[in-house]
C-alpha cells in the first residue's frame, strides 16, 4: 500500500498589484518556506497577517502549499 510522506510546507501570500489594461486585477506573490509541519491553520494565518503588515500592498489571499513523497 502506498503512503504519502510530508516533504515540505510553505505559505504563499498574494498581494494586490493593481489592474491590467483590461481591468482585471493583478497580483504579486511572496512565498515562505520552512514552515513547521505541525503548525495549525490559525498559527499560519497569524504569521501570514504579521508578514503582510510589512508590505505596502494589500493582502488578497493566503495559501498553504504542501509537498508529499509517495512511497510504496
């Protein structure tokens, strides 16, 4: 039976960067690696909001990205 082993976790913050020539919103992204694998969603949200407060751009979205190794 195959198993999925957590390899890494990171968060990605999407910031509003204005609009394009068609009026669609544009975004810039910043990723942070080395997130503790046992961090809760509340802890990640709190950390992301703290980091976002250092930017002059408005925060649009917070994403958690996890990578797994699949083994037999």
